[in-house]
C-alpha cells in the first residue's frame, strides 16, 4: 500500500478542504465521542425501529490522519443489504457535522453476535412485534436453530417456526399457537 | 455490489471532490489506513496462487448465489422463495468479501465489481457444481446439500487463517453455511422420505449433481504440490482433499436418512478451477454481466 505518502500529500496540499474549527491534528477525545454518538444514532433501514448503536453493529470510531475519523461497522450477516445504506448514512451524517475526511470501514471479524443488541434495542424490537431472546439465551449452536422464542403479542412460548428464513437475513418466521400471531424472530447467533 | 462500502473510498462523493484534481490522479484520498490481510503479504508465485485460490472460493459463492436467485418468482412456496433468496444473499456477501481480497492479491487493480462483471468465462475459477442449471426443486436441494456440506468445514478451517480478510469472511460464512446445510438436509430428507414421486425426483436430482462434487476435493490446478503446501502451511488455504472425509460423512448420513441411494459411478467431471466451464455457464454469465456491460457507467 502506498496510501501513507499519498495521504500526507493530500493533507498538506489542501487537496482535502479542512472545515473551519478542525485542525489537521487528530480529533480530540470529545470530538471522537461526539462522532461516535452521531454514528450510533443512524437508523437501520431494514429494522427502522433500531439505531446501529442499539443493534450493536457499530464497533469503533477512530482518529485518522488529516483530522478525520474512521468508523468501523460489522454487518449482521455477510450479505446484509442494509450495509450499503448505513455506510452512506454514517458518512453523510459525520460529513454534515464537519468531520473530514470520514472513512467508514466494514469489519467482518469477529462476526456480529445477537448478544450485542442493547437492552433498549431488545425492548424496541419486541414493541415492534419482532421477537428476540435475551443475550443469555443465545445458543451455542452455530446454526442458531436452537433458540428460545416468545410470542411478542401474548408472551406465549408455544410457537412454531414457519420458515428458518425471514424477510431479512437476520430473522426467521414464526407463528404463535396460542394467539395465532405470525411474527419475525431475530435469530440468535454467536 | 460496489466496493466503496468496504474500502471507504470517497470516489462516490462527487460533490466534495476537489475541482482541481488532476484527471486520472492515482492519489487514493480516502484509501483505507490499514490493508486487511497479512502483515507479511505473500509474494511471487505464492501470491499468485493465493489470489487464484481466493478467487475460486469467491466465484463459487458468486455463481451459486446467481443460480439461486433464478428461483425468485418460481419457488414452490413463498417461504422457500424467501429461503432461497436469503441463502443467495449470504453467498453474495461472502463473494464480495472474497473477491475484494482477491483483487488485493495482485493482478490488475480490481474491485469486487470489476472481478464479477468484467471477466470472461475462462477467467472464472468456480467449481462446476455451482454453475449447474437448477433443474427442479429437488435437484437444487441436492446441489445445496453437496455444496454446503463442503463449504461448512472449509469455512470452519479458514476462520483460523492468518489472512484476516479471509478469516473474517469465513467466520461469518461458517454459521451461514451451517444454516444452509440444515435447510438443504431438511428438504432432501423430506422429499427422499416422502411420496413415491418426491422420492423418485429427489434421487434423480442427487444422481444428476453427484458426479460434480468430486472436483471439490481435487488438488488445485496451480499447485504442483509445492505451492498449495506453502499456502496450507501459511493457513491461507485448506488442502481440498482434507475436506472429503467430513463431507462424505455428512452427506452419507443425510442421504441414508432420506432413504436414498448414494450414487455410484466413475465419471468425475472437472475443469472449473482452470476456467473450463459447462455450456450452461456462458448463458449464466451473459445474464449476470449484461447490465454492467451494456451500461458501464451505470450507478445507484
């Protein structure tokens, strides 16, 4: 990689315009925390009740050369189609807030775990009719097939799986035997 | 697929591109700070072999993903339509990560999109199994069983690779492959141990795809022994032959439970890893690449 010299040239030559108020030095801790908070508020387009912070896909916000920030995201599944939109939304939000340059990186290792969903996120999912188990219920089974599922409408555990694949990569389709409610379950993976 | 998502390259952000930038400037303004992969990148013949190996795995995922999307609007039930599209999406995500990595391992500078859309058939290194036409649902499930039963132990080993990009794809890919395997095994058992008609068609599907699985366990055509050994030693690759026992155990168990016969016969077609594909592959590729080749400047 020859990125180092190219970037420092870009920095000193002013090829990347520096917004007023930000120096060419690393952003301060405060600025990084503000950037992380801004990134965490971006909404997942596939599960619009959740922010990326609540879903647990926001890994880190780091300083990069020229006073910019890098945001690291981990997709829930390899082919998660929401990643494109999230990457672009995070970049737009941080650019609008004056960060420059903004890099958004997709980090695949370690893979996302459903245990990373925040307690607030779990509550919001249930309120939206999407079942999700507490982190302790995530199974050791890598397939995620053994999973405690509770009907989000009536709370019954008497449910049946209609299909292991739901409308998004991270959910499966279930129906409640007691109240009849069909619902999505966010699969436990670890 | 666009590579911008993973590389963080700001090329798509035209509004902020400096007006005075020299045309064709090589300066990667927002290039990744760190290159994923080895701290000590492979060089020479080893690098070429690593690229070919990763390209083969990426092409497997890409081409099977495309085949599975052909089921969309044609699946036997809505749930299966979702299932096949989901499996295809998982494979597409894996393909993207693998092709991005292959593009970093030498050859002309290429993104995952370049590799997917701008190579001709001879440049594709996928195994023949994944390019076979779908046939009926039973044949597709037979192909899924044979492929997933191979991909799962492959990814379980590659997740410990020294190459962090490869390990990252494999870590998420392993649990996806496990899910795909469960799904395929369920259908093979249900159809095999079902009605006379479903049993007959499941056996026919299995017979049709079975000979193509042998290619998965052949030595990579580039190796001549030494290079593959070096890749395996550096945990950049898995010896294909080492996967056969676990694959065989998985597949035999499912086939037996499904009350089906394990096909016999000595015909073992191969050549996909050398770019020698079946007749059906040209038609697949024409459709896969038609938009990009017709409208090279198209963007979202």
